[in-house]
């Protein structure tokens, strides 16, 4: 009888690569900070509106606080944060402005209650409300109700939204530490909201938070983030599921400690810079289209 030949099992890929799959200039903090500090929309007194959206506990409020802390060079807790990933401190639609001396930065973050599991009927109601929010029809303080959409008679309904009331860039925040990033129902909801944003021409970005919880190597040195094969796979899976390109997806480490970390700052500022760029492109085009319409009358 002939001898059987066995192929050697292919060893699994190493969890961390020798070279990062995405290059980051870790010494670029000052340039990125100056870019954000010098940003100004084309129109005076115009503000860029950034909407954060994601599952309960994904890290939306922590991202706002972390950006606030980096820009103001001190720890900030403007947006309340739940200590566990199971609850949400954000119950109402809320706009956050970041102080810059005696004024504020010309961009704002808007936060809403985290996405929770819901049936198909409630999901449709939720998506319709988010579409109204994207178009600027919902005022600060509104509490979303999965059982009924906002009515035009509601005190929080904005009949005549300005350019500043509308959302200019939609940011999906994802907990990178979840083994299963999202259930099918959540993916479908995000896909529906992404479709509504696409219809309005609003750009979208994905932020992967809590990267320091995904591996001890990243917790010890955040520079290892883009060497992580697992993180790359999770980002690629989200990209395939939802349709956000990898070049619009970024990893960040939100602050949970009282001490600053220069490398964590670089990741936050890099993500923020891209968010501002994408949102400003949309805002500029929107204002140009409005001006063209006025001149055509």
C-alpha cells in the first residue's frame, strides 16, 4: 500500500504584523492640531454639523469628550458617559459645542440615544426620524420615540431649518472590542440610515473605538493599532456589511484615564481632520447649490 502524503497545515497569520497595514505619522500632532484650529467654513458664522450614530455603549459620548479634551488640552466630560457598555446616558438629541477661547470651534457634534434592538415597524419609524434629523427638522432636546415619528406640530420640529441645522457628515461609531460587531437587525438599520444619507448626498465615516480593549499589545502601545490583523478584519467586515469604504474608516482610543497620550491624540486628530474635510466638502457644495438656485430665480 502506498503511503499517504499529508500537506502541512498552514499556520494561522500572526495577530500582529511586522509592518502596519495603514501608515500614521505619529509625529504629526502639532500640524493636525493647527489644521483643526485654523478650520473655517466658507461662509462666516456657518457651523459644520457632525452627527454621531451607533449602538448603545459604542463610545459616541466618549469620542466627543476625547476630542474636546485634546482641543482644550485638559480632560473634559461635557457629554455624560455610562460606565458600562449596556446603558446609555444620552436620551435626547443634543448638540455639543467645543470652546475655543471666548468663542467656539466652527463645528458641532450632535449625539442621540444609542441604537437598540427593535422590531421592523419601530425600525422604520426610527429611520424616518433620523432622516428628518439629517435634514435639520429636529431641534435640540427631542427624545426619540420608537412607537411614533415626530409630527410637524411637535414643539421640537423645525419647520425651516438653516444650513447650520442640517447634518453635513454622518459618523458611525463602532465598539471595536465586540467579537460580533452587530446583529443583523442593527446592520439593516445602519444600512437604511446610510441609504437615507446617500440620498441626501451626506458623506459617512466609521470610527472604531475602544481599540485599547481589543489586545494587550495596543493597550501597552497604541502605535500597534494598525498592525492588528484582527482589527483590520473587523473593519473590513463592517465595510463589507454596511458599505463604508476602508479609507473612510478610522480607529481611535477614547480617553478613560486622566493622563494624556500623544499617540492617542494623533489618532483622534487624524480622524477628526478627515471628518471635517468630508463634511466641509458637502457643506461647500450645498451652499453653492443654494446660491445657484437663488441666482436662477
